[in-house]
C-alpha cells in the first residue's frame, strides 16, 4: 500500500465524494462486481442454498455479512490504515507546539496506556488495547520526542516480557487470547536498551525538577538547562507527575526481569522493586489532583470513568485500526478500564507477585500445596498465576532445583538416603514424577479450568496407583527373608503407594469443594455433594493418619528418639492435629448431609422432582469422574440412598454432629497457634458448627409443625461448609 | 428471562399457541426475535443450519397471531453420545414470566428424548438467573464453569441434562 490515498471527485449523480478510497497497487486493480452479485441473487430462490463438496450448511455458518458492524471486522471506521491515520494527524509529533500542553498530553497517553495494559491483562486482546496506540504501532517516528519514545519503548519491552511469561506457562486456559500477537510489532530493535533510554530521560527530568525548586528557593542559579515546559508555575507538578510514571515503569520492568531469574534467585530483589512500584503508584494517584486543576477547562463526564488522571481524552489511539488483527473475535468495542481501576489492578498484581516472591521455596510438597491453595484464595489474575507456575516448575524440577523423585521421597516420609535410589528410573516412578509436576501446574490455573483438569486427572492417579501396586506385587509378592536392598525397595513402594492414595483423595477433595466456589451445585444437590465429600474425607483422613504414623516411624528410626519417654508415648496415642482438623470437616459434612436429607424427606418443598430425570441422573453426572476412578470404592447412588432415605427430624434430633465439630475445633486450635491461616479457618468452622447446631435444634423442634419455616444455606462463614439459616415468614 | 412488571401483556394462558417449525415462512419470525433480543450476531445461514436439519426441534409461540417466543435446537453424535443442544431461546419482554420459555424448552427436550438423545446441553451466562432457574427446574445440572466464555468477560455454565436410561419393557 505504498500509494497515497486517492480522493474521488463527486460522481455524476451528485452523491457526496467518498472518503479516501482504498488505493489499487501495482498488482491489483478494482473491478465493479455489482452486476455479478445481482445476477447471483436472481439465480437463487428463497430457501435455496448452493451445496458443494466442501460447502454445506455447517460450513455456511461461518459466513459473515459484509458491512454488518456486528460481524465484519474489516469495516473501515475512521481510517483504512495506520498510515492514513498518521497522515490525517491522528498521532502528531510533537503532540502540541505548546510545550505545556504537549507534556500534559504525553501524561494522558501514559495513563491511557496503563489502562489499556490492565484491560489486556484482564482478558482483552493486545491489538485492541495497548496496541491501539498509534505511537506504539510506529515507534520509530516518536524518536524526536524523547519522553514519548522512551515510554513507548519500555511499554513494548514490558508487553513482550509478559507475553513470554504467560506463553511459557503454557496452560492453554481459556485465556489464550492473551498471547495473540500476530501482526503486532512486539519485537523492537534496541528494546534491550530501553532501560538506559528511560534512565536518561528520568535523569533530565530530575535535573529539571531540581532546577525549578532551586529557582523558587533562590538558593543558587539554575544550570543552563531548558525547563520541561513553558509555565514555571506548573513545572514542579509536571516534573513530579512524569517522574513517578517513569519510575513505576522502570521498577515494574525490573520486577519482571528479576522474577525470571532461574531457581528463584531474583525474588528478593524483585520484592524491593515491587515496593518501589507501589510507592510510585501512590505518587501517580496523588498527581491526579494537580493534573485536573492545572488547566482552566474542565473535562466532561464522570471523572471516575476516565482513562487518564487529568480526565482528558488521550490523543493517538484508535482501537479499530487493528480490528483485522483482533480476529477471530467479532468486532466489539471493548471497554478499557478506568484509570483508577487500572491503578487498582496493578496494585493487586504487585501484591500477588509479592506473595510469590516472599515464598520460602519449601521443599515439602504438603506445605507447597497449602501455599498454592492459599494463594489462589485471593483470586490472582493470569499474569500472577503464570509467574507462580514458572517459579514452581522449571526444567522438570521443583523450583528448578529439586528432582521430583526427591520431592516425592520426602513427601512419602522416606529416609533422605532413598532419594538417590535407582528405583526412580523405573517407568512408573518417572510417570509419578510427571503427575506431581502436572498437579502443580494445574493448581496454578484459574478455578474453573483447574476443576475440569483435576477431575480428569483422577483417572491418571488411579492408574499409577494400580501400576505401582502391580509392580510391587510382582517383585515382592511373597517375601520372607530378603536382602537389604530388597527391603529398601519394598519400603519405598509401601510408602509411595500410601502417599499416592493420600494424594489422590486430596485431589478428589479439592475437586468437590471447588464446585462450591464455582457455584456448580444447586441447593437441591447439596445433600449428595456433602455425602460424597463425607465419603472422600473419611478415606483422606484414614490415609493421612497412616501417612503420619509411618512418618513418625521414619523419624524414630533416624535415631531422633532413642527411648520412648512417657510424653512421647502419650503423643503417639494422641490423634495428630492435622487429622483432627479433617475430622472436624467430617463432622460438618455428615451433619449437613443428614440435615439436608431430613429436610428432603419431611418437607415437600425441598423435594422437587424434575420432569425429565431423577436424582440418580444428577448423581451420575456430578460424580462421574470420581466414580470412573473408583474414588472411593464401593460408593454409589444406591449406597447414598441407603444412607439418607431414613433421615427424619426425629433421627436428626438423636445426634448432633455439629456439636462434635464445635468440640474438635475448640480442642485443636491450640495446636495451630503458629499457623494463622489454619487458625482462621478453625474459627470459621466453629462458627458454622455453632450456627448449624442451633438451626438443627430449631428445625427438629418446629420442622414438621411449622409450614412457614424457611430454611436456606449461605456461605457466609466458610467457603464450602454452608451455614444453615432458619426463618419463619 | 426475568419478569418485568412494566409493559406486561394481557393474556390468558390458553391463548398461547405453540407450533413446531413449519417452513420458510417461520424463518423471518425467528430471525427477528433473536436479532432483537440476543446480542450474538448470526447470519441467515446459522438459522438455516438449525431449522433445515432439525425442523422438529424448533418451536414458536404465538399470541393472537404474533410470534412472541422461539427455541432453536439441534442434535447429533458427540464423542459417542447422542446429544441435543439448545442454541437459542427467546421470549419477548412483555411476555416473560409466564412459563412460555419453559413450555418451549420442554417441548424441544421431549422431542429430543423421543428421538433417542441421551443428554441435552447448552451454555448460559452465570448471571442469567432466570435461565439457570428454568433449566434447573427441568433437571439440568451445572456441569462446568467456563471462565470468561463471553466477550464481555462473563463466565458461562455448561448445563447438562442426562436422561434416565430407557425403561425396559418387561
């Protein structure tokens, strides 16, 4: 498209001249196809369709109607091309001949770019957000404008770095729109020098700031330095507004670079830069007052919706220029985040990254899993989650440092020496290592995707268990006396088999509770869900308890305890706190199952049959993946029915599981005094137990008698154990 | 699908007439309803795909000769399951809250069941409380949550109805 646009003269029939039409090139020529199209229209009657080998009704659905703004992403809105936009003054350099306005406009561009960047992170395409900036699309022409040029360069380099992190994580979540950069100029020559370019500009503005302060205090003659802009009253404000924006970009780029360093070596430095970013963001927010008041003209509309601190519309952006690059999505005007919301987004992102950088890289898998689960509670976005995943799994090792067999060895409470055993070369153990690696990756994805993957994953864990068990039986079917090494191998198998079971039930547990977080269960399904959760928790607790006993044995054998003191013996017979914690869960699950079953059986409105299927089909659907993997064994719809069919208010009154839960929660709190997160959860569990205990009493006493009794279930205290609310209308 | 108190049409229940897709003359009625109420852009080919291949699965609701609601569906083999799919469901605003949508969906599902479908599926925005309640009452469960499924960033639920296995004649 080298030719200049051609402006058509008014046509003969007096129609207004068209906008600059699309020029023909050396190899193309325009021809009028209207007669052909008209003939084609006349050739088919209503309801007829051309049918060919490769063209049927299904294929025809991909058709789009040209010039339909909902479907045609090729429609020219304002300009046909970037060049045309530039030639029409859409992105002037300098922005204004008045240096004060030029500086303000530059700040507006910086702010709008931040808003675009946040919109991109949140799930829109790069083409319609950050690269809606014409200056960024033709970065080289900004060279005469040092401020704009350096800022655009670092934005480009930052976007490239972020795309790289998310691509490397390769989770293929629904967010794959994020990494689409086709046709965008993301790779710039010399972008590796973006920091030094930015530093130079920062240095100049720092000197300009010093100079204007020196003038005002009349301490000494200013250097022979041109001021930033022409209004001396505004010089300090503009310098400060620019400096915090430039410094934010610099520190943010450093955060990304530091976090990229292998084996978490850059995490501490990253934290320092994160802290600087947060400081600069605060300054950026504060600069809004100055920017809004420095001109007489006020901007229209609600300031909170604006994408700039000043409230003015930024110059040099056109989201539709890239509409052809934004496909496969149909042309949609997207809403760029407001500037305030964009800053909020980055504050949250930085806090999430800080949590990652503060992590101690604990080699204990159990602690790591709890850390990841806890991290996910704050609902971190894609960029933060990708960073976590890349920290955890690098070069096929945990943190790029610990081979997964060693990790499993430790998790399965095997002696340290075993981690180098040759058995790890066994195919099944190699596969197990892969499963642990994949588990970590899955746990870093968004909750909806994560649950689907975990469900399918159960089958893999079941299969590996069966494989390992088979291998174990083949090797050590009947063992009487065996060599030392054979004993070691046997022990490895035994520990790991137990650990695999525990892990499998943990995954099943997570799969079930994520359903609450994702709102996948309707109230009528809670009974079966809590029943299944109860069944899984029983097995999980059993395996956890066994695992702890086995781990205790290993510790003893290590020589830590030569003799069992009375205190040790007492501790051994006590149930470990982690197991008590799970027992609290069990009581709550059982209590809720029975209460829901009784309500169902006694109150008609709780049992609403659907015209097309029964509870059996819903059970099959919800638990299909668990059933297929036999997790747990001997659990089925008939056994569910058997457990719940006889529940009545009278039977409910006989035993209060919630009181048990309350008691256990109270007792075990002291054991978790050093664990604030589990302590907090115990308090929540106590609250649920207390409320539900009272509710159960009310229901038992009044349930059958009072038809106005309204029972509802809210997750006001705990994310997956419902609080029962009883009201009389 | 929420009932809106203003501009409610005055109708008696038996006055709604339900009709199976009958031919080309019904197509513009369906297209107008869907274009008006739903935000997804569909070309005429999309409508034809559904109503030509599965005319028995699309239904229209009429009140005094005016088309006030429609459902458009398909069915087919999907990974070894014979499955029905509800593509579009619309009832114009003044006629909502009267069970017209439920009736349209029920008819199409019954037809799918009789045609041998093992299950029915569709997607709905997580914020569409009316649709979720409607389908929930008919026996659909929320099988999956689809993150940012819609272009406006809203998540969707994949809803699925599993039919019981056909009763064996003893």
